[in-house]
């Protein structure tokens, strides 16, 4: 399959010179799983000084961080701190809200997703998203749900589509449970199965990055565990950014963790600290991070 | 809280407290009033059905459906021309009005969050409130006069004009009921706005829209006023769209106001058929929604 281009007019290889991925000190430190150490240390997503508004209300101010390819990066913070907004800025979902605005730069493999002539729908084809509540399309069968993205993009023949559906369902660890019910409605599945269906739907279009917005908050502990196991596997092929209010979850799944907090001065979310997960949880550099992870607030 | 206070507060909830007794009495009185109002709403329907069955059931026979209206004073006959005419004009009116109405509803729901949408929404509501006889007169001037001919087509247009505002607003409301999370899921897969509407929002809202279509169809099936100056009525069977055509509500009007006993009986029978049809369509509308609970809040 040909990868859809981010920029319509000019292919991405000719995009403005991609900055050399920066290597910071803390990337050298051991990570939660060691997975990133083995993988190529390439910056997949670079968030540079991003601020986001809802109307005139500043929600997120000056957030910068880099996400390494094939890593799991978690954004944690108390409710309403803007961590979901940061996530939605990465695949340009923030702007679908009326009056919403983004400033700053988000680079995907070096190319600015907010650059001129960039089509937001192309960005979203390369940066998939899984939502807080499982949201399978109710009018579609399980197979159709997984194939939805392919059909939106009009890629693949019927038999290719079948293969991709099976592949995606296997990757989402759902195939064995639904292989005899592919034509049944996705709504008949349990909550955890629905969420894995949504993950299958997201990865069926082969994105580079998968954003997960509190993907387990509507699920029971067993289903949560399954999704967490899945994340580690998916990180082999995709770059994953997850927003979670569950600190243990961040500690379990993430290689890097960012802590976002509402600052009193401008009542907008700021990135307080961004480190390898083990460092952030064992040697937080900021007092507020320490307060948060020790459960003093939030 | 002292023991004295506690005793007093318990008193509040017993029959011993006059305040409690008064509240209880008001509660009972208001409940009775609400029950009476609810009953008053249903009683007319029950009475209508009762009279229709009592007066109309006897005249329902095969002749009613297979014969055309009899000549004045000759007895016998049926209302085949009206049944066929109603089916044709309601069908054509629905066929003309539905695409326009759904298009308008989609516009209101997807692009109507602005001044233009607010104005259009208001105009649609005004159109819905225009008396149906006025719609008939309008179409008379628009189509019948220039053509110098009463036509079934003009009748269908008049019915479509009545259907459009009803169905347009229902379509808008059903589309807005589709959970935002489904739109977001489509956007997140890289679907542009138009594709999200066409492939996700509209199909999800479709059971609700079909219900609205059924209700609008039931409404226009019973309209006589917009057909009086357009389709006119016809005591002979006609399937020609460009000639006068009969319709059930028109035939009821002519027969009920006529002097002959067999006409009166057939008017009752037609009313019963019409009401049962509308009842059936409404029930069908309910089962569409019931069978496919897809719009989840």
C-alpha cells in the first residue's frame, strides 16, 4: 500500500529540512522496558512550544516534548489539566471544536503538521487515535468497523481488505474472540472488546503514531490489563502516546512520562516535567511532580 | 441536636403535623388533576375510534375497495379512485419532498451553527406553521392556473411542501442526536467532514429519520385542504398525473357533505381506513426505532 502523503502539493521527502533528531541527556538513561534502547532512537513526534485555546480561553501553554519512535509515552496530570488537549493537538483533532485554536509547531517525522498546505485529514491518517469511551460505528459490523478507515481512504481490494481486517484484529488481540462473528454488530461486544475493536480500526490504516486518550478509563481491570499488554506489543510497530490519569498505568506501560499541571498564573496546562518513566517516578526533579506522584493532590 | 428537637423533627413526617397533612392533600389533588388532564387527552382518540368503528365498520366490504364512487343517488359503489389517488399523490409528494427535506436537515445540522442556519431554521418553522389551505392556494396559483388544469402533480407538490419542513427539522434533530464521539472517531481515521456526514452520521441517524418520514407521511395522507384547489377530486379512477385525481380526504369531504345515505356510510368507512392507516404507519415508525437502537447518548 502506498503511504498517503502528509503534504498534498509536495511529497514529504521534499518538506523543509527535517531537523536532526536531538538527543538529550535523559534519553541515555535506562527506560522502563529498555525497548527504546534497542530501537532506533529517532524522534517521531516533536511538540514544539504548543499552546491551545478554546475560544479566548487558554487551555495549554507552551508545551514542548519529543516522542521517540516505537516508544510508549504517557502524559499524566490531574483532571482538567489539558493533557487530552495536548494529545489532540498532535493529530489536529483540537481544531474540530468551534473556536479552537493552536499555536506552535508539531512535527511528524520532521514535517510541520500545522504547516501551510497540510491537509488535516492526511495528518489523521498517519496519526491514529483511540478514545476514552469505546466508539465503534453502530451501523457497521465488526469487519466493517475495522475496514472503515481503509474505505474512507478507498485503499485496497476486497480481498486485501479482508486480510487487513484479520491482521488488524490479530494485532489488537481480538481475532480469536470475534473471528466467527465478523458480520455481527460491534455494539454486541463487551466494553473491553469494543475498545480493542477501536484499536484494530485505528491500526488497520497502518498509522505511524497511535494516540490513546485514557483508553482504559471506561474498562474493568481485566480489560485494562489486556489493553496494557497490547500497548507494549503495538509499540514494536507504532509509536504510542497515551494520556492517563492512572499513575500506575503510566508506570507500567510508558517508557517516557510527561507531567502536565494547571498553573495558577494563567490557569492553563504546562508541561512540568518530562523524563524517562523510571526517573520521573523515582527521582522527580520538580517538587510538584513529587507531590502529584506521592498522591498529595490530583 | 437535642432529644426535644429530634422528637419535633420526627413529628414533621407524621400525620400529627398539620403542615404534613396539608402537603399530602395538595399532593393528592395535583395528582388527580394531572390524571384528569392525561385522560382528557386520550378520551377524544378513544371516542373517535369508537364512532369510526361503530359507523364505518359496517360499510367496509370488498366493493368499497374495488368499485369507483357511484353516481349521486344511485347507491352502492366504492372509493377505489380515492384509494388509488391518495396512494399516488402521497407517494409522489413523499418522493419529491424527502430528498429536499433531508438535504435541508443535513444543512441545518452540519452547517447551520451560524446566522444563516438560524434564519433558515426560523423560515422552516414558519413554513411548517402555514395553514395547509394556504399551501393549496399557493400551488393553485403556481401550477394549476398556468396549466389551466387541476392535476395530481399539483396535489403532490402541495403535499410535498407540507412534508418538507416537518421532515427537515426531524432530520436535523436526529443528526444532532448522533453522539459526538462517532464523528470524532471518523475524523480521527482521516475522514473529511462530508464523508463523516455521509458514511457515519446520516446512516446512524437513519432510523430516526425514517420514523420522521413515517410521521410526515401519515400527516400528509390525511390532508384535504391542500388538494382541493390542486387535485380537485375525481369520481372516476384516474392514474394520469396531469389530470384531476381523487384522494381519500377529498372523497370523505364530498361524501360527508353530500345528501345520500350510502355516501355518508362510505365516508365513515373511509375515515376508519384512513385512521387505521395512520395508526399503522405510526406503529411502524415506532418499531423502526425500537428494532435499531443505534442512537446512544
